[in-house]
């Protein structure tokens, strides 16, 4: 990884690739029609996981950040569209959780030279906890204080966790398996910078 602050062409390309993959993942979704807000299971989380497991923390954070910025600028790359109004959607916290989880997973991966499936899966689980922690907290805050919707702990547990967590857990296992196979290639690409 280059030590300077500027991103190289190769880094920009990798960051752009992962931002595009995360955006494409938003369109591969299952919508769960629950109240007060429908929930989505998408492939976005899979590509955030790969970014966090295969890229360094600066590049993982940049790729997820570029995706979020693109969506907030109005490009419909989120599961239900895009634009600044997305900030007051209860589910936007999960998108914010992508950034925190991707950066943290990459930071954890930088601490060890070689990873296998078990370590990648453990890091993915840490990322999943961060992703859901940010998502559920933001969901509660927006429903309770911005849109004045009553949200019970049962709604938070069922709608915001139990409906989507099993699929996201399976994506953690899939991403850990893919990352274990691709880590050598990505390390070579990043070391050539």
C-alpha cells in the first residue's frame, strides 16, 4: 500500500470497483413488507464484506464512502432509491453501518499477515455486529424522534434483526470463503502500488 495520502490509479480503480459492486448489490434484493418500514435483504452486505476483508482500511472506507456519497447525491443506488431524503429513512443507519463495518474489518485484517476461513469469518462477525448496531440504533432514533413512530423492542428485535440477520450471517460465511481464496491475489495487487 502506498504510504502517501493520495490514492493511486490502481487504488482508485479497486475502490471504484467495490463501490460499483455495492451499488449493484442493492438491486439484488428481497423486500420484506413489515411496518413501519419495509426491510430489504440485499447483496450489498456481501460486497461490503469483501471490501473490508480484502482491501486496506483506507481503501475499504473510501469505496463504501464513495457509494454512500453517490446515493446521497441522488443516484438511485440504494435499495429504495437515493437522495438526501434518505437520511431520514429509518433504514439509512444500515448503510452508515456499511462504512463503519467495512473500515473496522479492514483494520482488523491489517493486524494479521495471513488469514484463513475461520479468521475471516470471525472478522465478518465483528463487522456484522457493528453493521447491525449502527443500523438498529439509527432505526430507533429516526422512528422515535424524527418521524414520531412508536417503536417497541419487539419491533427492533424482529424487524431490524431477526428478519434479516440469518441471510446476512450466510453472506458472512460466503464472503469469508471467497476472501480466503482471493487474499493472495489482492495482496499482490496492493503490494505492487
